[in-house]
C-alpha cells in the first residue's frame, strides 16, 4: 500500500501506520533523521494529528524513537521488532547427559542457559532446548535457526538445515588467574601448590605474575592434576600434604575442587586460612551454611548464552556479525584466604 485509500474499511491511521513502517524500514538507516510529521502529512494529504498517532504506534512498537531537538530515528535494533524467530538450542550429550561431567559443570551450564532465556525478549526470539539425540526426529521447519552447544556430534550438525551458530563459552582465564596470583603476592604466601586442570597456560600465567614480583613460583612437585569433582581434589590434596606438609596456599582450577581441598584440610585439623589459604576459580555460588567461603574469580556465565542469541539473530537478519569478547573475571575476596 503506497497511498491512503479513503474508501477502505481499514482506518486511515492504521493504513498510515503500515505505510510508514514499510517506508521507514526500507528507505532509512538508524543514522538517518526520519521525515517530520509535517512532511508526512503533506506527502499523504492528511492531518498532523493522524500522523502523530501513527508514529506514536511505531514508538510503542519499538521501531522508532524521538529525540528532543533532533527528530525521529529508527531505533538501533528496529529490525528485531519486525520478526520473531524460533531458535533451537541443541544440547550435547557429553555436557548434559554424562553424570561425571554434569556434576561439576551444571552450575555454569545453567547460567549459560539462563543467559539464552533472558535474551528472548530483548532479541524477539523464542528458544527451545533440544537434546542432540532427538535432532534426527526434529522437523527443521519448526525452527528458523539453531544454537549448537560444544561437543555436539558432527553427524547431528550435518542434519541441521537452517542457519546455526556454535556456542562459545570461553572466558578470559589468564586475566582471572593473574588476579588470583596478585592476591597471593599481596598476602605473602611462600609455599604455593596447585590442584586441578593445568591446560591453557594456567600454571604459566600464575608463575609469570609471581616471577615478575619476585615471589616463589609453583614448583612442579606442588602441581597435582585431577578430575573435576571434589572427591578427586580431596585425594589430590591428601597426596600433596604427604609430599609437602609445609604448603601455606593452594590454588584450585575450580570452586568445586576447592571444596574438596577444604574438606580434606578440615578433616586433618588444618585451620583455613590461618595455616593454609585456599583459592577457587570460576565463581560458583557461595555454599550456604558453610564456615569457609571460597576466595575466587567470578565470571558472567550468562554472557555466552546472550551472545549466542545475539549472533544467530544477526545472521538471520543479515546484519553485521558481532565479535565475541571473553568475559573477564571479578576477584571475590572471602574467608578462605587471609585479609
């Protein structure tokens, strides 16, 4: 419709609303000043009051905004309001349905999913969680696109007929471990150990900060690699103290491992943090009713989820693809280390 049909049963204001929506979206960008109410009224030969009401509807819909003294503009995310998409979130069996993995990843994974769900309104999408084992049974026509969790099998991905993005939950790990190392230096710990995963330059990052400040490095004999649950960290801590009972600080690669370390130290009557300080990493929530709360580095785990929604939305709208920025850690000082 490119003209006002005064014989139509459709109200003139609604006709104008539809025409302005099409005109503005297809002919202007977010940087352009939209035509004034006077210009629109003259173009269509109708009253300014009718124009104002039609444009008010566009404001309420979130397509345009008015800036006093400057005029009306398309909102930065006007295109999001034009269409709602249904997005499938394909969950990997290994991350969600393997007990040995789920027991130590559930808290961060649920936060990532919360990030996805919380972004539904902002990006005008609906999301549905789908196990990868059910993808062969899913009708691709039910979805406009997919967010694919890491470790989903390739043969499953190959069955996706719609655009998809791979969820990235990388964090700025090096900056986080650097912050822990800086606190170790500040508290003047001398005999430092490490329990947990060592991949990704964790030890190298910590030792580089310690070395730069002329503090003692973590020695190879004080490094104990172990699985992700508290029981394995408990056993590693037992082995550590049999080989080096003089440890005064233990850095763990996750908060769950730190829980296992704290359990062992408590059982052998070592006072935390007076005798041994314990650091966690990844920012799991505080343990309710626990005497010892873990000093750690916390991360915004909702960000990877919200970013994935933003990315698939951009692809479907054929907009510029955003760049992922790994979230930096926030140092949280608690009573597992000295004040």
